[in-house]
């Protein structure tokens, strides 16, 4: 965690917490001794029950305040979230109107700090029901929430969301899920949906249960498939869901210099890889039996990148020492003038390389300019990654490089 982040993330905002899939929300948030007890208890399980390797020591976010709008409290799913967060003993405010106010501080840094410790439970606005395509990842994207409790210094949300970066979670989940019916591609056997690329959906699961409900729903939908990605590791609540192979779970990982230098408030890369192992293990072995994938992003050409990324692939190979349905998605680092400006305000001491004159430019589909690595660097990175993956994971598929 960088020095500028340590000022923003207080001990109360991110805690090491033990998670057990059978636990109620209240039971699932605990610290220290209770966590050790739970892991030891799991160690003693036998006869096909989950072994200690699946009892993950998860890093769970605890907002400083939880706001509920009146409209959110009218929703059954909103009430379910209310029960969860009140069971966790989090401070709750019931708002008088459906507008979220009071998040602005005296400057961008203070606004950032205040907003990032706030979870607002709201209803998804009408615009969220007109789904947008998200190539090359999936046919469509839809959202369970917007805003993320983690603190990645390269975060693409910096230029995607407007206003203070509070975490807004949606209470009208059944309507959001049913709406996906309207976007089934008649010509395709299965239409793909990426869920929640404007947050980290697993980071909020202990507070909302929305990702699990989404996976359960897609398990009943023969013509749709779901994809989600996370930098967290609290996967225990997802292991017993009847997903019927229709959800691909991915974790986003990176080499140590990137993850340790620029990612705050997330699970460690080691823990994310172990979480994916647990998701991929067959159910008979205590896992989730899911199709899985790694998103390696943002790939950076720092000094010594070959050795660091080679080490990452060795760690993946050690963890996934069994047959599984595995994919890779490879995304190089890029930024825009706007994201650079916002990120510089949020993380003024960051050492992230965003020098425009050492990059080349590309236009996105809306005509905006993004700054990417030059052709020579991109080709060297791509050759390295594709060769390593093909050599090490014979049955894995690379879905795209961008
Ligand atoms: S986990 Fe993803 S969405 Fe959250 S801060 Fe990091 S990059 Fe942004």
C-alpha cells in the first residue's frame, strides 16, 4: 500500500476476516482469535467435507456508513441487504429522499476518502436497463453496483464514473436479472453477460449477497452465460451454488511490482490464485466446480517484467495442478488524459508511469484518445505472454489480448 493510501484506508475500513459459507452475515464478520478458531475447526472436518484449503482468510470491506434510500427499502432485495448490514452491526442511515448527498469534502482527496467509506443502497436508474455491449469480454454488461472499495492507483473507474466515488449497490436485483431476457441474441446458442465491471462484485458479497443470487439465477437460464472478475478472495459463499457451468469466475492478477505497488485494499495475488483454485476444484473435492479464468491486467512493461511475470505463471501452474476449464484475458496498461488527471488527484504520491510522451495513442470506439505502449513494447509483451501460456497451460484458451 502506498503512503498516500495508508492515510485513506483506516483499520476500520478494511479488516482481515474469516469467512465460512454456512455462517450468517453476523457470524461471518469476525477477527483475530475467532478467525483462527474457525480455520482450525475446518481443519478437523473430514468425510468429504470442505478441507482447510477452502476456508479462506478473506479481506472484507466494512463501510463506515451505510445509507438506504426510501426506494431501496421498498424492494425485497433491499430489505435483504438491510438485514445483512444490520446483522453486521454497521451504522445505517435511512435517507429521507432518493438523492445521495453530503459526500463532498473540502477537496478531491477528502471527497475520495469520505465517499470510499460509504455504501449507499439505491435502486438502479432506468439507464441501467438499457444494456451496453462490452467487447471483447462479453456480449452485454449489466450492473449490481457502481463504485469499488479497493484503491488501485490505475483504476479505470477514475474516468468512467462521475461524482464522488461512493459505492452504490442496487436493491432492485430481480428486475435487473429479468431485464437480461430482453438482450438474448436469437442467433446465438448462448448470450454472454459480464456482471459489474464498475465495481468488484465479490468485494461486496458479504454485504449484499447479490453476486451469489446472480450466479444462481444464471444457473437456471439455458440461453445465457455469466462472467465476473474480482481482486478479492471471499469465495466460500459461492461454492455450493447450482451454477450448472453457466458462470465463469475469474480473478484479476498481476506481477508483484504492480500488485504490491499499486493495488490497495484488495486480497493478495497469492490469495486470489488460491481462491480461483477453490472455485475450479470439483465439487466432490470441496470446490465450486466452476469454469475459471485469469485476467492479467494491467500488464506493465516495468524494469524486469519478464522475470516477474514468469514467476506469476509459475505460481498459477503450482496452484492449478489439476484439469480445469481455464481461460486467460490479457490487457495492457492504458490511460486517458481524464483518467490521469483524476488518478493524480486521488493518489498524488503514486509512482505509476503515466508519461504521455513515452506512449503512443489509439482512438477508442467513441473517438476518445487513450495512451498505450508503443508497437515494439506491445509486441514484446504479447509474444512473451502468449508463449508462456501456451507452453505452461496446454488446455487453456487465451480469449483476447488488448
Ligand atoms: S478492484 Fe478494480 S474497480 Fe476496484 S479499485 Fe481496483 S481496479 Fe478499480
